[in-house]
C-alpha cells in the first residue's frame, strides 16, 4: 500500500481534547521502557520532538528523575493540554513546553543530552525535518529514541487495527488512527531516510504489529 499523507498539525480544539483524554498507557509506557532498556538512566536535559499533549514527556520525566525535558510541538491546541498536564503532574520545574516547527525551532539550548520523539514522523510531509532536527540538537554520544507507527500492508489491515486497538475511542480518534496508519512509513523507508540524513548507524526495529523504533547514539 502506498503512503497517503495526512495533515502535519493536530490543532483542531476537539481533536486535541480527544487526543489528550485518550488512554495511551500501553504504547507510551512501552516507549519509556524501551529507552530505559537501551540506555538506562541518563542525566541532563532531554528534547522531546513533537511532544503533543506531553503524555510521553511527563512519563519520560518521571522515569528519568535526573533529567529535565524540553518538549516542542507546532500545535498550540495540543500544547495547551500539555501545559495543564505538566501542572497536574507537578513537573513545572523539570518540564518546559515550546511551540515551534521543525527544523529550525527556537529552543532554549542548542544541544541536548538525549533526544526522543513519539508519533511525529508519520505526520511529516518531509521526513528530513525530523532527522535534521535530531542531527542538529543531539550532543555527540547522546541517546536517541524515535518511535512511530508502521504502515500496514493494506487498507483492510489498517481497518482491522483500528477495530482491535481503538474500538472504544471517540470517532475522531478512530479516524485519526486510521489516517495515521496510512500515512506511516515502512522500516525500509525509514532506513533510507536515515542514510540520507547521515544517521545510518541508528538501528530500525519493529517492536509491535504497528510500531517501529529508531535507536542509537548521536
């Protein structure tokens, strides 16, 4: 199945509210566990690219108590929910959210001690925007972990995944999940992107029936 792009920003108020309220415990916990399994506990300041409503950002900060986290996203509606979630989590002192667009977002610092990203890549019409940002902002040797959806072989397989994993979610989330699956990249496509970006040393692995992970050090 050929890739079908979707809008880059999730900035509709209703869409952002539904996404912020959804239960992503399983994949987001898996993301944090994958980082810890690969890199252990890290210290310094981490950068979360495409943080959305900051659920992964918060989970990462809790799991990495020696880290502060800067999250960047282009969608104001998502960041509004993220700011509230950070306040509820009482992590204002360790988590800072910034509105910006990749590449070239204006960030509090140039280089980071770790770079993470979850579910951003499939939104991007130009995937080099993500990999350029990773290259630009990761300190030499910094851990890198990027997790994203993986495009299934057919539309019918995508429909089956929506029924399997999102049957109880609001219609807007079911719609977005389906479109995101159609917009996701395949592992071989991601490997080609990494080679183009000078990041061919990073590993691409399939970690579920719908997720792939890129990991390694800058």
